[in-house]
C-alpha cells in the first residue's frame, strides 16, 4: 500500500456556507496523493455554481446527482466513481485535521486487515468556534456511557456497545464490494450500520483516539435534536440487524442487553421530550425489563417528573 491514492468523498446539499472550509481542510492535508470528489445532491443554494466559479476549488471534481436522494446515496455515487484504493468520508459542514489522511494511511500500512479506520472529533459550532471546552466527541460519549476507549482494534461486540463518530471514516474501496454500500433507509445511522457490518464481516475496525476531524453542530443537521426520535429508531434497527447477522454477539449477553436497553431508554426520553408520553413510557418500561439497571437512569428523571409522565400517559 505505502502511498496509495486516497479518494475523499464529500456529499453536499445546500452547504455553500461551509463547503469552502471543508475543501480548504482537504487541500491542507500533509498527505498529497488525494483525489477530491464532491457529490452534490441537487443543492438549491448555488453550491455547484459557486464551486465552478471559485478558482481555489478547481482541484475538486464536482458531480451533480440527477435527483435528491439523501447523503447515503450521494456517498454511494462517490464510491462508484472513486479511483482511490482508500476512501475517506467527510461531510461538507465538517473538516479534516491537516494530518488526518497521513495518520490513516500510516495505520493501514502498519496494521493488517483494517476494514475501517475511525478517529475522534473536536466539536465546533456553526461559526467554527470550539464547543464544550475542547472536550471531544468520544470524551463526552465515553463519560455519558461510562465506556472509555483507546487507540487500537475494536471487536464487533465493542463496536456494538459504543459507536464511532463518523467524520473521517476511511475504508478500502474493496471492503464495500464485500459488505455493501451505505443504506439510505437507515440514515442517519448508516455510518453505525456500516461499521457493524465491517466488523461483523471479520475485518479489523481500528480506532485512533485523536481528534483528527472537526464535527460541526448546527440546527440543520439530520441527526440533530429535532430528529432525535427517528435517529433513535434507526439506531434500534441497526442494532437488531447486527444481532441477526451475527448471533454470536449474544455470547456477551449482559453487555448486549445493556446496550439494547440503553438504546430503548434513549428512544423513551426522546419521545417523552417530544410529548409522546404514552409511547415513551412504554419504551421506558421495555428498557427496564431488558436491563433492570436502567432504573438508575429512571431515577435521574426525578420522582415528580416521572409521576407526571405516568399520570398523563
């Protein structure tokens, strides 16, 4: 492999505000054997025209989809077009750290059988300001889930218990021919589903515990708070699909039950916050039945609030 061509795939839809910064971050990579593919999903904000008119971004090949189909379908179009041996994904509102691709290629050269390289992300706001005092995505999620992770290979059961942040996913193009492409029907959990399929197929999933990307938080995100119920349901689909493909996961039954119960609790809280009290209460009870330890999370709701939820359901 040594110095393979890397295809950076950037799906975009009405992200003219940020895509320049994203492309700047690709252009600034310390690793230079890169092709850049922008897959425009029928933007209506002038993104394509602006890219064609801006000399700084002529290095990017711009492909316009025939119709708007979603980010996963745009990514799949990019995979089909890619000439690189390795493919790196970054959304048009996010950024790569300058040494991201160099680090990814080094991992592929040093380790065998890597099917997926993932990393941590610094979280920024719509204006590019660092959020949460610089605490990274994995630092925050590890604390919330009490599940710290370090650099190295992660097993299928470990990926099942704790997902990766998507920006910067890097995979050999050949892996997609084995495990399939992104599944738009499960978006925005398509990245989690992909990582479970890669690990389940016997490939190594390598995590680098460094913030090699910047993930932007803003109100237009498909995985944002406004879409939390749908995201939680898609998460459940991804988990159940993994269990169906790889029933050996049940060999670690307590951990699997905890993960399923945690996902059910996340759905319960999302539904309650959205006013779906009866449905949310049902998911909450299901979560506790799956893993009684979820009662501790129920306790955090507070007795009065829980009584109100039950009374109004």
